C-alpha cells in the first residue's frame, strides 16, 4: 500500500494513511458518507489499527450546519497555503 491513499467515489470520501508518524505509527482510515437514515447528516468513521492488528472504530455524525462550518474552516485553511 502507498503510504497515503485518498479517494472520492460518488457518495464516499475515503482516506487511508499507513504508518502515521505523528501518532502511534499504525494505519488510520477516515470514511465520510451521507447518512442512510437522516438526509441532513453525514456519517464519519475513523478506524485505527492497533499494533496487534485489532481495529478500533469510532463513529461521528455531522449535521448540514456542522458540515458548512467545516467547509468554511477547510476553505480558510486552504487559502492560507
């Protein structure tokens, strides 16, 4: 696997970073997709693979308002580069 792989397919954003050096050196993955149950929410899944190969999944949800604030934050951050 390449160290960093990111894709955007239809309704999914997926990013996988293998060998994250600022945390624990283990693989991390982030997936974002629209909620199947609530049209105004995005579902986020963050996976961290431990040293023993055991995965730890954490889920989070963003409303449209949350996503708009995140978009503004990312837009401002991108402009600073």
